[in-house]
């Protein structure tokens, strides 16, 4: 059987080229996406600031909730956690108690807090402030100068080199407690290094740290072991004294650092997970269609084998073995290409800021092997499915069946279409597309509808070609022949049209939905800031105290300051993290319009929530809601208002003072002012570092640009994959018809007439593919649009839509016309004579 399979592959090299390329691309892209996901899942923080310690104690770094349910005689306990974006603090006296534990040489209280510094660390890394005592935890040692005194700072060597700083220089720093100018007293570096990757460090006098940082206690305590101390015994002794503090040892010690000082891979995990989902779906979809078309063009050969006595089981094994060999050969060069793909994509995502600058792609043999195995498995399954009908035909019917396409399995196709279409309807109807899962669910619904289209491909194509084919009659006899052939060979047209449907529907849906979100966010941002005359921003943010000075300026009638943060609320024992804003309002006139639909914003013990969040949690105005702030501090606030304009703002508006006290950064991102007269010029004269811009030019909150870049990059991946699949499918279909074209030439048709006929068929195929693709995209985009603002839109962005239509149509026409030129350049008559 192996010898027969290898001989068949050698004999039909041209016919198998499309399947080979499809398998090659599938394995390469699966390998690349798998390596990206593997790399973010296994990425470790590059900075070990606690290298000199044996044990680290930290405050809260996550919110953990447990739910206990009793069912009959069984008790089930579920634990759910959500990471904090800030750092909880420890009792001030805990370091002293730990220092008295036997085996402890010293216990150093580490106060870590974000600092806005004139320069950033390597690759734009944040700068973190500490007390000078914390230098011993790495350890940092002085390269020049002396330890800091009051009003002084020691900077790490990397920051000093980047900023051209040396001892005696004056540098401004900004924290949530204000702006200060400090004198550089020294330059320090970790042993053998200029600095720590992923963060810069500055050290202040220990007695000044509480006032500068605003921290009520240390964020971590580093425990230095006495010589000869047993690590396990030391950890146990420290744990007995530490109380509720989190104890970290070994590689886990880095978790005791400030969360903002460590690279965050939560976003990249979802991005790359979605990427591998798109890639896997396209691979399965395209490979199945390509293999099915390859088997279809070999019906005559399979029929002859059945006539010669081959059993269906033998033919199934033959097709399966051929597919396994072909996919395995394709996987060999595809795996190293997958590594290249992963590194190129990672570089692009780093440039977009969608992944940390320190992110690198790791090569894992198991991931590469898994991608290769997945490609082989999909190709094998596709061959078995495609050959199911072909190998079951009776020997006496075999040669007759090669003249007409087998039309069995209609019931199975209809059932598959009903199930997948029903799933799509369920997703579009019951899943909240207006929430954070909306984009992902729109892809899921598109995939389900595409499966329904693929299942009913021949039926849908037959109906559409009956209509579209009539339009080609204007081209004369060749147009009429093209329409007739397309109607008769509906399966072949479907095999070529379905990849076009995939190409247009998936990419149009992603681009249009992303464009819609961007537009709605911009519109809500403009409406939200419409009451303000201008917006004030600082180079690194503003302390909350500075907002009062701005609001008190003569001519200012209203002020609204926003402090970006994250807050956690729980439902059913599951904590969920939400983007939020600390909101400060002042003046007799509103400077911000959140579109409040119920209640009124205001009050130190109250908060406002978006309409989406209120629906999700079932809240009502007046409800008391427990909320965890960025550092894990829990506060109960009363819901005072519900607002609509949450895009680019956040799902909760919290008291600004509360956010400033419990978010490590705690700085105002922007101040919207409502004023008259020459207030802007007075602000510039009094605070030259501040920037005053008209409301129309106000900076939009959030990371929409990075998200848009990530979406566009995923579109490029799927677009490239499906584009090559379209070319492959057209090439296979054309190669299978060489004999037919030769017969037409023998019957007297000129090369030009054959070209025009094939061009007409390609036009019909492209039109059918675009019609079906537009239908799928329209259903999903319309439902997604309605979920956002109640407006049903089929075409969100006419320019993007027209560009997609033109691009897919051009690709389809070129892919349909090019193979026939190559076929007709060969000698057609000898091809008939020798049976090729």
C-alpha cells in the first residue's frame, strides 16, 4: 500500500501541489501561532529585584474568592482569582518582627512606587522608586557618589546613562503626592549589570519614602538569610510570623514586585489565543476543501481501481496514507518557517506596543511537533471525508459516476448546515455582543455561518449560478458556455467559491467591526468632552492636588479630572476586573458629559457605572456594591448613577481621592476645563510644562491604537493564508480540466475562446463567493452593530468594504485566469493522446 501511495504521489505531482501548499501553510501558521502562545504562557519576568533574598513577603497581588456549595452529601469548593494592577501593603511593624526570627540576618521593608522620571528604562520600561534600604535586596551597590539624604536621589546606572545624569544634577520626579526636584547624590547598579531589565530604579532617603510614595506600609519585605541557615526551616519560621502575608521563594520571588514594574502578558495571551483560533479554523476549512477537490479530480482513477477489484477499505487506506505522507513531507520545511513567522509577528507586535518590549519567542519542539501532527491529522481526516462517497460506488457504476459529480449526502449536509446556522443564531441572539467578548463572539458566529455555507455549498452555488450565469450570456457563446458549465459543475464552483467566502467574510467582519468600535469610541469621546472648552495634560500626569489649583483659576466655570485605574467586582463568587476612572468634578458647570441616564454623579461614598455593567450584574441605583481597588483595598460604595458613554472611559467612575490613594500611579491623566477668556494663556504662563489643547484635539483614553494594530495584523495573517488557498484551489480545478480544454481545442475552439470561457467561469465563481461572503458578513456585522448602539448597519465603512470587494474580486479573477494560460501553453493534442 505504501508503494502504491508513493507511486500515486509521484504520478500526480501537479494535482497534489495545491494540497501540499495548503498543508505547508497550515503547519507553518499553526506552528507560528502555537509558538507565540507558548511563549507568552511561559514568559517569565526578566527582572529579579529580590535576587539577594531567601524569602519575600508581599501584600495582596490578587483578589481570591471561595464559594462553597452543598449538593446532597457533597460539598464543592471553588476558588476564583483576579490579578491586581497595584500592590497591597503590609503592616509597618512586620519587618521588625520578621528580623527577630532565628536564621534571619535582616528583614528589609520595601516601599515600591511608580515614579514619573525625565527618562524611562530600557525599551521604555517604567521607573520605580524605593527607599535606599531596598538596594540591598538585589543588591545594588554605589558606583559613584553616596547614599541619598533628604531631598536627594540615587539613580541606577542605566537611567543615568540614558539621561546623561551624574552626581550633583537636579532632576524632577512626579508621584501621586506631587512634583519634587531632587539632587542626584549617587549612581548605583546591580552586581555585574548596568540595571535591571523591564524597570528602572531610583532610591530615596528611607525617611522620605512614605511622604513621597503615599504608601501606608511596605509593599514587600525581603528576608536575608543568616550564614548557614536552612532555607526550608527559615521559610517555615517566617511563615509562622507572617500572618496573612504571601510568602514567596525561589523563582516566585519576582511576584513580590510592583505589578506595574513587571511585563504584563494577560493581553497578549488573549491576542495570540485568538490568532491561533483564526489560523486553525482557516487551516481546517481550506485543507478540507483543497483535499476534497483533489479527490474529486481523481474519481476516474478511483473508479478504475474499483473496477479492477479494489475494495472501499483499500481505497480509504490509500487516500489516507497518501494524505499522511504528503502532509508529513510538507511539515518538514513548514516547521522552521513557523519559527520565522512567530518572530516576525512578535517583532511587529512589539513595535505596536501590543506585547511587552522584552517579549521573545521561544522555540519548543513539542509545539512544533504538535503543529505538524495537527496538520497531518487535518489532512488525513479531510482525505477520509472527501473519499467517503468516491470509494463506496459500485464497480459497475464507477466509470459512469466519473462523468457526473456524485450528489449523495444531501441530508447530512442539510443537518450540518442547520446545526451550525442554529449555533450562529444562538450566539448572535443571546451572547452580549456589546461587551468585551463581542469581537471574539463575532468571529465565532462568522465561523459557524461559514460552516453552514460550506455544508450547503453545492446547493447554494447551484441556485446562485442559475441567476449569475444568465448575466454572462451578454458575452456571447463563450459566456453562455461558461454559465452552463458553472451550473453543471456546481461542486467544482463551490470548492473554489468557498475559500473566497472565507476570505471575504472573516476579514470583512473583523475589519468592519473593529472600525465600528473605533468610530463609536471616537464619537462617545467627542460627546463626553463636548461641554469642555479645553483639556489640560502634563508630561507624566498631574497629582490630584494640582487639579484644585486649575479649577480655582478665574474664568474657570467647571473642571473634570480623570485618573485611569482598574477595579474588581464580584458576581457569583467570581471576581472580574474592569477598566475604571477616578472622577473629580468641580465648578458650577459640567465639564464632562457621561450620558447619565439614571441618577446623579457625586458623593464621596458613591460611584457611577456603565449601563453594560449594570445589566451584567443586575445592579440598581441605590445598591451597595463591594469594590476592590487597584491595591486590593475593599470598599463598599453606593451606586448613584448609570451612564451610557463608557467607550474609551471605563465601566466605573469612582471617587478621585479614593483612586489616588489606592492606585500605585494615582495621577490625573487629563483635566477637562470649561472656561472663558484667556485662561489657557494663564495656565501656560503659570505652568509651562502643562499642555492646553482645545476639546476637539483632546487625547482619547485607552489603547485603541494598539488594539487596532493587533486586529489588522491578524487580518493580514488570515488574509494571506486564504489568498494562497484561493490560488491553490483555482490551480487544482484548472489542472483537473486539462483534458476538457484539449477536447475543446480539438473541436475547433480557439485559445482566445477558451480563455474567455474560463474568465467567464471565474467571474461567476467570484460573484457567487462575494455574494455568499457579503451575506455572512452582513448578518454578523449587522447584529454586532445593533448590539453596540441599536443601529443596524450592513456596511460600516464603505471605503474598507469596497476595498475588500475589489481585492477579493481581483485575486479571484487573477487566480482563475493565470492557470489556464499555463495549461494552454502546453501542447494540448499530445495530452489527449497520452491520456493526461
